[in-house]
C-alpha cells in the first residue's frame, strides 16, 4: 500500500509542477491571471455546477490535512 501512495504522490507532484511551469510560461507570454480565472469560472464551473470558492476554501484544506496524516506530518 505504501508503494501505491508513493505513486499517487509522484503523479500529483508532477501535475503540480506542470501547472506551475504552465502558469509561468503563460505569465511570461503576457497572460492575464484575472482573465484565466474568469474563464475557469465561466466555462468549467458553470458547465459542471462547481462552486470554485467552496472547492478552494473547504476542500483543499481537507485534502492537505489528509495528505499530511498519510505522510505522518500532522500538525
């Protein structure tokens, strides 16, 4: 089971790194962060009935706590 969590964490880390690189390239090429946020809200959130504020402020801390507990670095 430990090996499975390591694989999952590596995949998540790669996705986060890819996201950071993409955001950096976007910023360097003149992307507007506010426009990106509005597109996310309009196209993804409305189409799938997702409340992005609830996702960010409620779900993300829960996921972080769960990961910390699994890694044994709980607060």
